C-alpha cells in the first residue's frame, strides 16, 4: 500500500469516527434519511462540505482560544457555526421588511470568530474550483471577503449608526442579492398555502402528499402539548391576537434538508392574523440538533446557559439576526428540545448557479463579508443576552488592528489548504459510501 493510500485509509477512519459521533444515534433511528443525505453529499465536494461541519470543527479543534486574532473575548463571541457561501438568503423580519442576510442558525453557538470566517473562506475556494477559477482568482475573492468584513467591523466599532450601515433590502441591495429579494417579493403566503394545503368542509387542512405523514392520536396530543409550551416562549409583541395561534391541523414531515436528516419534524397549520383562509400560517416544529461547534468548546458557562438545543438555537438566532421571525420560539417534546419557526413564503436562498463572472462573484463575496460583520456585531452586550457581555465589534476590530497586514493572508492560506482537504475528503467519502463502508447503511 502506498503512502497516499495509507493516508486516505487513515483519513477515512477519521471521517467515519466523526460521522459516528455526529450522526450515529440518528442514523440508527432512520437510515433511509441518511442514505438520502449522503447521496446529496456525494454529488459534489461543496455538498459534502455543507454536510460535514462536524469534520471541519474536529480539524480546527487545536485552534480553540489560540492562534492569531483570538483572545479571551474574540475566542468567545456568538458565531453562526456553519457559515458557508450558500447559507445566505431572504427573510421577512418582524417589522415586515424583506431582508437579505445570513440564514439557517441550527449550528449557532459561542466560539472563536475566526471559525466563521475560515468556514466561509474554504467554501469560496470550493465554489471557485467548481467554476474553474484559478488559484490566484480564488485568492483575490477571499481577500475581497476579508477586506469587506474588516471594513464593516471597523465602521461598526468606531460608532457608525444603523442608517450609515443599512441592512440589505430592496432599497439598498444590488446584483444577485437584489435579485433574491425581488424573487422573494413575488412570492405570496397564498402560494405557499396552495402548495401545502387544501380546503375541506370550508376549512383549510394539510393536503396528502409525499412529504406529510398523518399522526396517531397519541403523537398528535404530544405535539399539541408541546405547542402550548412554545407559546410561552414568544415575545409579547407576537401575541397581540390570540386567535392567530388556533391550531387547524398537524402532520409529520418528511424530506427535510442535508443538515436535518433523521430529525423528527412536524408542520402545524394556524389561523393567522385574520379569519380569512388566505392568511393562515404554517409553522414547523423540529428536534433541534447538537451544534458541531459545541463538541469542541469546553466553556461550561456557555453550555449551562441553554436549557436545551431548541432554546440554544432560538436564543442564538435572536442574538445574531436583528428583528428575527416573530413566530420563532422553542419547546420540548418527549424531553427533547424543539425549534419552532414559520415555514416562510418569503425565503429565497442565494443561487450561485448563474453567478459566473469573476467581477460579479467578487461583488457578492464583498456583500457577504459585510453581512458577516454585521451579524457578528449584533450579538453582544447590546443584544439583550448576557452570555457575551462586551462589544464584539470593538473586540474583533482591536484584534485585527494588532496584525492588520496578515488578516487576509490567514484566510487565503486556510481557504486553499482546507478547500483541497475537502475535495480529497469528498472522494474518500464517496468511496466509503459506494463500497458499503459506512456503518448502519
């Protein structure tokens, strides 16, 4: 066996060990869901990277509270946890504005701010590779992201007001970000309801399709009891019309994404803000997952801050996302933390398939750098949560200022090295999967 084959074999064992730690229990409970998940991950190195945050953080563990730009404050800020180039999109905030920003906070936790930046930078390298960009072009893109992040963090740290650093909206966004917002604006709640429900006996109910599962009486009772618990976690501003929360129907869900394979999930149909059938609201309740970052953060004060993973997900999202979904809350079902949020008709993810010209990619990457900085600065002593009791933007700004020249180099070097690592890992994973080497499948 060659040295290369030996290295691949050893890396394969590392990948399998991480999979067992991250997915073992869920895979044993629902192997069919993981076969679907792994088929999707096999499609490309980027899809594999998206589905393996646990492997990424296992590789980064040695950097915890060490390395450039990390100290007792910048190593302990609220981070997204799975920040890659496709985890951005649109949402309707609690003030009725369409916003383009970071989305999907299932992996959010408290840790080193550079972990978010490195995860994003490596994703840029992977996307650049799929678009046949040269290493020099990928380097320029990562430097563009680093510079935009640095510029925005500095502006926020030195007192820029919100009107000077506006969110990405229909009035301020450009290019593909504006395109996503316009697509979201063309969508309607009625269109979402038409795709998921039907009217029977003058009332709206969930339609029978391949993604919904009827519940037995006992399960339905438990879900409704958990729903009652969820109502207690909503802010008072969300409870202005009690009839909005009258439950019309409940079903189980199938077919959720790469990151949620095997997690029990339910859809609940509610009355909404009026008696009109077109204003009904669909929310989902799903078992919250253990974030990959948390396995590599040993601070007990962070771990003890959260009641369970549902509570952790919601508190993290509310901290990181200004004016979050007014339906966002948490509950427990069978003693396990649940995340509850709206199935939004206005959610459109950033689509990279038609973003091909280097200049356009660079403009998008710069905007995502600004969005990342705004997210990091939101969750601190002014966010209403006591876990991070200092100004994150000032802490990060000061840390970068201590070694300004090498900030971009850090992300560039990591992007190239880990991008290559992820491409090699993807091939190892495909060989493991197709040869029946993943236990439980």
